[in-house]
C-alpha cells in the first residue's frame, strides 16, 4: 500500500471514529438531559438555553411532552419491548404520550403509579400530603427505611427517576381539596386514579372528575381483606360487600346527585377484621388530636400488604389497557349460583321441546350456560344491556329470564343464544332477523357483535 493510500485510510478512519464519537456524545447528553429534567428530547437532540436556567414554563413542558416520541429512543424502546410486543407499536405510543394523575400514594397508589411508570406512561402527576412511615413499608411499592419521614410523593419521584428517567414526573406534597382542584386536575389528564382512603376527600375528587368529564378509576376498601380472587372492576353502582363503596355511593348521590358512571376497584370479600383503636392513648387524651389533618380517620385499618398491592396492579392494568385502546371485558358481578344456571338450562330444553318438539338442537352444557349468561349478557336481558339503572339489585330474578335462539334456523349453540325476559322471548319468536335488522339496527348490531365474541372465545 502506498503512503498516499495509507494517509487516505487514516483520514477515513478518523472521520468514522469522529462521527461515532459525536453520536455517542449526543446520546450521553440526551440521557443526561432526560435524567435531570424528567423528559427526553427526540433523536438525542440537545436542549437550547432559553434564558430560563432550565426552568421551562408548564406550557413548554406540555408542548415538549406532546411533541416527543419517547419510543424513538432506542433505550426506551428496548425497556418497553415486552409492552410493544403485547400492545403493538402504535398502541404503546399512545401509552407513552399519555398523562395520568395519581392521588393518594400509599399501598394502593404507589403500586398503581409504579406499574404505570414501568408500562411507559410518559407523564405522571403524583399527589399526596403524607409521609412514609415505618408501618407503611409492609405495603408500599418502593419505599425503604431510608425513606421513612420523607413525603410519599418525593419518595416515589426519587425511585421512579432511576427506573424510567424519561418520564416527566411532577410530585406534589399536597392535600387534595376544593382549593387545589383546579391546580391538580387541570392539564387534561388522560386518566385520574383515586387512591384516597378518606371519604370526604374521595367524594370531592370523584365529583370533580365527573363534573369535568375526566376518566377516573377509584379504589375502594383494600384493608382487612385476604382473598385476591374476589377483586373486581365494575361501575360504582355494581360494587357490593364493601362498606366504603356503600358510603361513597350515598354521599355522591346525596351531595352531588351522582349515581355512578365511573369504574371502581373493589373486593367482593367481606372485611375479615374490624378497625382498631389507638392502643397508646391515655385516658385524658383525645384521638382527634392524632389526626394529621382535620377530618381524617384516626383508627387503624389492619392491612395484609399484598391486597392493596394487587388493587394497585389491577388499577394500573386497567388504565394501561384503556390508554392503549385494547378491548378487555372485565368479569361481571353476577349474583347467581349454579342452581340458577341449571334452571336456565332446563328452561331452554323445555322451551325447545315445546317449540320444536325436541331438544336435540340444544348444544350447550352448564359450563357454557354460565359463560353465556355471565360473560356475554352479564346477567341481564339482551335488551337491558344499555340501561344505566343498575345497582345492588340490578340483576333480575332468574324467574323472569330465559335463553332463546337468536337465529331460529341455527342450533342453540354458545354463539346463538340470547338472554331475554319472558315477554321479550315471545316477541322474538314471532319475528325474524331481517325485520329486527331493518327496524332495530342498533340492537341487531349489538347482539351480532356480542355473539361474534363467543365465536372468537370458543374458536368456532
């Protein structure tokens, strides 16, 4: 090789090395900026000095947040690989571009916030007035003994910045009340998580979210429970066996005229133990003197730490799938036992024998009857699916319901049975699908879509 060739080779190698070094420096600068400011810039771009000494306005933060594609960062996309594989790239992008407010950062709220962060939510507002206590370490998501005595909101922000530094996190050591409503709920959050355990504050927050048209998910009582299999998500109207739900329903209806219309996480399990009084009070002491703020409870709720953690995980899962627009059918709260399903099965057989002279076309067993009644029709007539007047007595007596074929020309299979009241069943038998499609297109579409779900679930 000639000297000139060697020179050109050295120049080329130097150019390549310089380019790689520049890219590496840009990436390091990008990571440093993200860590310092709680957000990332697209494609490793460096922030320009705007004369504010790094203190951008809230409008600037929101604008940069909306314009930033965090998934363009290879480290972020690698960290969220499993989520991307589950949701798909575009759906995960919706999650990373979302803004979620979590109010109450104890056993439930800390776990909900932690998993929303790990799911890639791009902007979080963490609100709690309280501090980490030694006794809360049995259920808190990230707090350590070193965090005892520090505000819960700041504790979470500290740990979260090590997990997902690109997330824009705002922590407020603040009590939610009417005076802070505008400050906390402004900014058009995609979801608000209510993890407050004080009923006055809880009711005020829920009413504010409903009036503002904000999506809200509320945690009901997680203390004094031990059975994780009984945790459910449903409308507030449908929650049962939960004293906090009952109190919240009463207060919302009485004080704000709100009957529900938003989802709650609750347990069907009756509380295992009762509230405990303070054991250290002297005769002359007043329990109210121990309140952190006026109006908050002073008795102790015995808590098995795993249950509030599961509540928080359930909330995070629900919100993440909602943000990604993934359709998930939650298990309905249907208060029927196996004998009720057997009655509906026998009633179907008798109806087929009367109408067709034989029950040979009944191709479902009890297990499939349970699926049809509970999962497809949620314990209600197909014509009652859109009604809002639900509650603890929402499920009609089994004596008023029966299963009939949707399409009379096809057998009574899991994908061809609808639940109707007796009078509705008689009317259905006297008409045909073409007439229903013409006269009631919305009902026809709803039933068809529901029965198509059965085909998918049973791989028919």
